[in-house]
C-alpha cells in the first residue's frame, strides 16, 4: 500500500515560491509556443520596464554613491559580494573599474571563487560558513562599503558575508529585487528594485540582472565622478594599455584641451602615458612634475588638479 504521507517542505523553499521574482509572468504564457519575433517582442517589452523600476530607487542609489565616495576618500574600498548571476554582475562592474578609472579599490567576492565566473558553482551559494570566511579574508573595516547582491534577497552565502562585514564595522548595503528579505535585514540599508516576474520564471539573469547592472554602474560611475576621476563627461583616468585605448586617450585629450592630435599624443608620451597627468599638463600649461604634484595634492581630482597647477604657487 502506498504511503499517503506528504513530503516535507523546507521552509526556505516555501518562502522562495512566494517571491515575486519566482512567480510566472502571465504575459509569457505558452512561451515555448511563440515565434522568434513574438519572443523577442515580449522580452523587449519586459526589459523596457526595468528603467522605471530603477528610477523608483534613485534616492537609495544616491545614498549608496555618497557612502562609497566617503569610503574611497578615506582610503577604503567598495566590495561587492554575490553568488551566481549576482556575483558575475558584480565581478563585471568591479573588473571594469580598473581600466576605466585606474583604481583597484572596487573589488568583488563571488561564491565558489574565480572559477564561478565561467562554470556552474551555484551550490556554493548555500554555504554561509564560506560566505563569512571569504569576507573575513578581505578584512572589512570602518572605511569600507560592502554591497551584497541577491535578486531573491535570501542567498545564505551573501547574507552571511554582509553580516560579518557589518560586525567588523563596514557600511553595508543590500541590492535585491524583493522587499523585507534576510539580506535587507542584514544590511545597513537596502536598494530594492522590484522588477516582478521574469519572462522565464525565476531566471534572475534577465530583468533582475539588468536592473542590478544598471544600479552598480550608477554607483561606481557616480562615485568616481564625484571623486574627480572624470573630467566633464570624459574618461580621463583611462589606462592606455593597448592601441584602442591609446587612441581613446588621445581623443579625450583633444576634446578636453582643444589640442590637435599630434599635440595630444606628445603630451600623453611626455606624461608617461598617464592620461590624467596629460590632461593637467595641457589645460594648466605645465610640465609633468607639477601636474603629478597637483594630482597628488588633489587626491586624483582632475578638475582640482588643473586649478592647482594653474596657480603654480599652490603646487608643492
């Protein structure tokens, strides 16, 4: 005789089913029966809603930018932490800050380590102990901002990492797509982008990931702009490590200073291929040494360095 006993339901599994990001999107009913153009139109229509949901949390995004600016000015770091898609989105933003802004102070932790960037390591996201250990290795402190990313807001690895960072005195932020989550409760404050059900139910690599990438781009680019690592809208801290980036640096110098291409190239060479140094040299009309001194005195703020170098008596 067959048993009539119902299988036990893990409380965490039950709570997962209740999340909006796990629900089915009625617009995507019979997705497998739709034509290619119907699928593309549906996904495009759903993606178009993401910017609006991000707009709803701009005050929280601005608060995060302010925290990161304060941390970096004190010599601290912005450390992202996530698992699966969230960790990969975090890694992308962190990795691109180095060539774009010439900084190593935007870092990431992903469950499963570096191999998780290219292979399936989702099992690691359930490991709270590993989350605490990985965060402990970074030695977070009062000058750091730690931002945990999880669409569900309940990833054990990420929640544990945020808890430890907060215990050690770091400022902590949760980035999620569901309100009132364990991650939100663990962090100092939360940015909750409520994107709703996905076209592919539960696939957080879709609207949730798009929203998270938009928010992380705002936070990192906003902070670097506030710190003066941007001049106008120009990427003046770009590191010209290859021919494409060298051409970009020359174009930036031309646009910033009005110099012709040959003059801009000579300035870049004279600056030791350091784009911000070349910008200060051209706009302040100084040689490399005072440009470097001005940038050091202004903590890398290019606009302030130009003003300092232009008034030579203020440059040590």
